[in-house]
C-alpha cells in the first residue's frame, strides 16, 4: 500500500511539474498580461516613460507637498497616481520637475539635466539673448531615472498641456541640435544642442498639448501689469521661501527671481522682475498664438519617433454660434472656456479663429491641441488608420478622436474614459508599444 501511494504521489508530482513548466512557458510567451474589469491588457513595456507637467505644474523635486498632492493623480478626487500605478505593474515611469512658468526651451534644458544628472545648460546664445545665466541647478545627485540616461537608450515622453511643446522641442533638439548654440560655444556646447540622437525618443505623447497656442495666453502676456505681477510674486516667493513654494519648484534662479544653486533665499531683484516679464523667455509668451508659431517653426519631427496627440472637449454649442462649458467642467475653467467659446470668427496674431478654436477643454482650444499647424499636411487620424489596417509610422502625428465631456485636468488622474481611469492608461501602453 505504501508503495502504491508513493507511485501515485510521484505521478502527481511529475504532472504538477509539467503543468508548472507549461504555465511558465505560457506566461513568458504572453508577457505582462493583466486582467482588469473583464478585459485583458498587454503591458509589455520596453522603454521608460517620462511624464512632463504643464504650466503651473509640479513634480517630485518640488518638496514634501508633492507627496500629498502629486500632479499625476492620487489626491483629492483623482482616481490614482499614474506613476505609481505604472511602476507597480512593471511599466517603468518617472515624473519630471521642470520650471512651472519657464519657456519650452528652458524646460527642455531642465529635463535634459535631470535625465543625465548634470548642471542645467540653457545655452550660450539663448541665455545671452534673454539676459539670464547660462547655467542653472545641478542635478548630479537628483537623477530622474534609476540610472543616468546615456542619450541613446530610447524613452517615451508624455507632456500634458504646456508639457507638450516642451517634450516636442526636447525630441527635436536631441535629433537635430541647434546651430546657433553650436556657433556660440563650439566644443563647450551641451550635448542637447549637438543633435545626432534621433533614435533616443521612441514616442512623444501629448495630452491637451498647447501646440498652436491659446488666445488666453495672448490676453495675459499682452497685459504687461499681469506679467509684472506674476514675476513679482515669483521673486517674493524666492525671497521668503527659497526655491520651493508650496508644491512648486519655481526654478527661476537663472533669472535671479529664486535662489541660485547653493543659495537658500533669493534677493528682491527689480531688474530680474522686469526682464522675466518682458523677455519672452517664459511660458506666457510661448503659449500666445505668435509665440507658438515661432516655436513650431524651430521644432522638427524626428523620422524615428512616433507622435500621438490626445485631446478633450468640454464645451457644447449654443444658438449664438458660440461654445459654452459643460457643467462638469472644472469650475476655474468656466471663465476661460467661455471666452474661448466666443472667439469664433475673430482674428488674433493674424490667425482667423474658426469653430475648432471655439471648441475647448477649458483652457486649450481643440485646434491647438490636435497637432502642430506646421505638421498639418502629414497628420493622420489614428482611429481611421487603424480601421483601414494601415501601419502606424514614425515621423508624423497621429491624433486620437477627441474625448468628449472631459476637461483639461482629466488626464491628471481624474479621467474616466472610456470606462475607467485604468482602462485609459493601460490602453495607452498598448497603443504606444504594440502598434
């Protein structure tokens, strides 16, 4: 009897081992497959994701406030922290901390320094033109990713709002460099401005990107008292609190508004206040229609990078040929959304604003978020191309169908489209990595 039991147990053990081996083989073949709400998602992910916040945004380097109020979700009514969720599922993700009110150029330089663990180099030509320091903060001990980026290993860049132009410019500089900077500093030029790294950005993804500007920025930037007030408040914050104010890391030391590297507090600096307000080297100018047009003219598409834009529309039409915000729109967006909805037929900075400029997500017009105007001739509808069975190609924009009923902030952890927050961000990984 003991012998029979031993034989039976041995046979069971053998079959169990075969079953375990078969299961392990199946798991390896299927990769990182997860099931959520009755649906399966393939979260196999080859390249790290780097998320870049929008104007007025913040990141992990902004101090303790970020822990309780992260930009990418997980606070208040938001449904989850995107960065933590991705990492918990084996999708390597990081949140950058660039200057909340800095220009797209300055933000690209700050992102590069954080990725490579170096001192921010804003460029000799650029800093001279805008009358600020060439070098900024040192990130040698605050590297963004687990390892120092080698300028070659591909990464995915995600930019929300004004983070969109910043990541687009970053990808363009890595691929093509900047001739003006090379001429100004020669061998001393930052690697960011040398170009030749066109394969290092796998994908550029924008959420409600301000690609073609917003008339709201025109109204703010062109009203100089408002710009001086913003600049003054930034300087006072640097004097009283240093570099970090609440959840923000202002990163305006190169302008002299916040402490420079190694300093605890800034000094009241009237010259710096004036310079920042009028120089045009800030997000306010870059988001005007003319500023965005200038920025688009210098940004090129990399032939090896995939480009995707996601847009939202939070307005509805009226009988007066205008758009008004829907009731679920974030309350602070009601005034700006209403203003944008009334601009149909107006001309600003030489651009005739049609109905697509009146459609908006609360602060960014649909006509601005869909794709850069300079790339309109090659941009394609993602859903139409997939339906036709066409291959998704690098070097051109693919715009997603607009997400109706969602506002500008719904990407930051509050989204519920089409069925859930998780569904959107799981599908994003599949879209970018499994074309």
